[in-house]
C-alpha cells in the first residue's frame, strides 16, 4: 500500500528539536535564530526537520537575519518545502522586526533614589487594606521597564516567592530590581522576616547578575527604604 509522505511538524521531534516547547520552558532568549524561524515555518519536509530547514535557509544568507530580511518571496520559495504561505510569514516577521527597530525609544522614567521609586509605586500601594508584594524592573541605565505584582495576602502578610520574582524579571531582561510591599497597619518598621527575605533575594540575584537595589515598605504616604537604613 502506498503511503503519503508526511511532513515533519514541530510536535513530531525529539524534545531538543521542539522550539515552541523550548520557548515555553526556557523563554524567548533561549532560542537560536534558526529555532525562531522554525516556529514561523511550522513544518519541514520528509526527512528534514523544520529546524534543519531553517538552518539551511539561514546558511544561504550567511546566518544573518538582516540579509534574510532582504530576501524576496521568489528567493525563499526556491527552498524545498517553502511555499507562498511560509515565505510570506518569514518576510512579514522580519519586516515587523525592522519596523520595531525604527521606532523611537519611549523615554523611560529613571530611578535615582528611593524617593523616586516610592513616588512611582505609591498610587498602587497607598490605600490597600491588605498586603501586596511588587517588584519594579530596571534596565542597566536605571530606567523603569516594568512593574509586576508578585503576590497578594491579608492584613498580616504576603509571600515573596523568589522563583516568581526572578522568572518575571528575567523575562523582561531586567538588570536591577526594587522590591516593594505595603503595611496596611501604617507601621513602617521592617520585621525580622522582611530583612531576612530581602537579604535572601539580594544574594540570589547576585548569582544571576540581576541585582536587588532596595526594598521599600510603604505605609500610607510614607515609606521605609531598607537600603537607606543600612538593613541590606
């Protein structure tokens, strides 16, 4: 009985040859250029995985995304297994990347001291009747690239999970972190547990070159900076 040739899709590969799954497990930065293109293409040909096909395409353009971005529709269709749909997908994705580079950078707020950080986070934490733990993520120039709530608790406390904190920061390519939590009671004193957790996160961040600069406790219109107080 004659069998139809089956295209080798991403889901049919060994774990190490599944770029979609790798992105989910390890994040976008873990993928090679060929693996990213493989996600766009979706499937290879009989006997050739989509990753191998992507490597072959890149190889024809000196492994340069810039050179590949100049390829025409007809040039891409010369590769076995690349038709109109896949060629158009590659061209569109690289064009999006080109246009993104052309956009002017939006000016990011720069944090120069604990007061700057407090004023930016104060609206989110000032009037809560429960505790929340947040992080502020900074780039290497101390520009704010994002904020994220890590956990929400009751009046007595909340949880600072290092795995969630650093996963969130690494996904945003942060260089520095500032930690925040509020005290609904209005008490600005740092507990022994606040200090212990902060020191633990500071040390963990050093191993990843992702440095924790400060931990601010917010209560009403005031704050306590553990860094300014020499507690970390």
